């Protein structure tokens, strides 16, 4: 037991450690922020040490709360799964950029088995992940149905209508773009027709917005539904699997990029007229950064879901 | 507090033990825990444990308003504390028995 310091040893009250409360998640801060702030002031007013140990304790605790999320465990499992869903959407955007930038790369580098293996692995894993995510959505359908029957439609209506409107627009834009492309020469389709390039970039931005809008529908629905433990367990497993798959796909992409970049950098842009002489293609660098970021977000989401489900299991078991 | 992590310096266990003698706010909890267990909890650790315990409805705030909000043990919290202490007692009793047997064996052999 430490002895209480004398009045002479007491420090002047300063707001120092309280500023670290900003590191906590907003929801946690709204609930406990004032109390924790009052406690820190009490500790300071009593002349106790609020030096690096207290600050380290606050930083560590804030990091733990950030990793853990807030609220009840079942809500946190769904929150973690939603985070993985957002990460997957970002990852898909990165993957689409890689695919578009390097399309027809096999024509330039047809006999490279290592690059082909890495690229094939990437495609196989992405199909498997899409199937797993579809499975996750399928097991959630009964909970979504219960939400709709309980009058939950107004809570997700705005997002669903927005995503639907975007989907209709993307379909119409795709049809128009395909018809336009059919009238152009291969060179015109690959960068020589600047008006077509501008239209294609607008279409890509619209498609990305549409993907993010449906992800927002999924995330919003996840916060509204009530799932049983079996479904939550499935979501937790899927979140972990998707995070691991994303790490593997990021590694496969980087391996493919390195191999092709060393042997034929021009193939990274499909060997087109716009072929970059260096392996450091700006679009690929952006896509790789997006994929790495998405993988990190997915890892955080999967860990959150796993921890919350473990806590939920303990809570239920111990009643 | 979990049966797999029942340790005498486990923050949730210390908080439940402290609240067993009556409601307390954050600083009173820190002082009490330091006095009876000799453990100085950091403010972040204390409120992290309070948040878990409140989520599991083992403790509850007495007053819903104010910056120095006192907490008290719920009936579920009292049961949890009782179960955990029983587990700890079982371990200390077993440890004591084994030590005593070891001592008597060593004494008999000398």
C-alpha cells in the first residue's frame, strides 16, 4: 500500500491526462467520459501521481475499448462483421482497379507459371470469399425477415432506396457504355478516345458508389437485426475467414506484382499503348494501398467479432 | 470475473469485493481497493472493468446523473462474487492441505 503524499508534494491540478479521453470511442466517452474525467481530477486534487503510468494506463485502456467496440456483445459481433463487410467492399474496389489496369497481362507474359499461379490463386480465393459472404447473407435472411415483419422497414428504407436507385443508374450506364464501346476501335476503347475515357471513369465512380451504398445497407441492417447465437457464430467464423482470405489475396497480389514487374513491367498495364515502363504503376500502388488498408480493417473487425462472441458465450454460459 | 481468471488481483473481482461493503464512486473504489488489497488500479483499468461489470449487470449506477456516479452490487453481482470467492477458497484450501502434507512428510522423513 502506498502512503499518501504530503501537501507539499501535491501537484497543481492540470488537465493533462484528461485530454487522453479523446482516444476512447465516442459511445464509450458519452457513457463514462465525465466520470473518468472526474476520477482523474480527484486523483490530481489528492496529490497523487498522474504521470506516465496513469497516461499509459489511459492509452492502453482506450486502445482496448477501441478494439473491443461498445455495447452488448451480440451487437459487437454484428459490428465486427459489418466492419469486415466494409473492408471487403474497399478490397473489392482495390481488386477491380488491379484487374482493370492489368487486363490482358497474360498476352504480354504468357509463359510465366509463377505469375499465373499467383493470379489464379487470387481469382480462386476471391470467388470463394464471395461465396462465403453470400452464405453469411443467406443465414441472416430470417433475421432480416423478422426485422421487416416487426416494422423495421422505415429504419433501412432510405439506404435501400438509395442503393436501388444507384443500381438502376449503373445498369443503364453500363448498357450505354457497352453500346458506345461497340462502335469504337480497340485503340479508342483503350485510351485514345478521351470522351469515352471520361465516361468510363464516371461509370467506375458510379459503380464504386453503388457497391458502397449496398455495403451501407448491409451495415445498417446488421445494427437493426436480432440474431441467435448460431447465426452470430457463423458471422464470427465468416469474418475471420474473410480477413484471412484478404491477407492471402493481398500477399498473392503483391507476389504477382513483383514477379510481373521484374520480368515485364509493361504487362502490368496489359501491354497497352499506355504501358508504364516501370513496375511502380500509380494505379497499382493506389490499389495495393487500398487492399492493405482493407485487410487491416478486416483484421480489426474479425478480432472484435471473435472477442465479442467469446464474451457472449461466457455471459450466456454463466447466466 | 471469470472462473478461468479468478485471481485475487483481477480488477473486476476487486471492484465487486469493494462494492460488497456498500456503494462507491470511482475514486472511493480506488482508495478502498488500495487499502484492502494493496493494488493501485489505473483510472483507465478501473473504468474498463466497471464498463464490463455493468454490461454483465453485475453492478449498476445508483444515480443516473452526475460526474461522480456511485455504483452498487446487483443480486447477480453478489452471486458472482460469492461463486468466485468459493472457487478461490477451494484453491487456497487445497494449496494449504498440500503444503501441510508436504511439511509433515518432510518432518517424518527427518
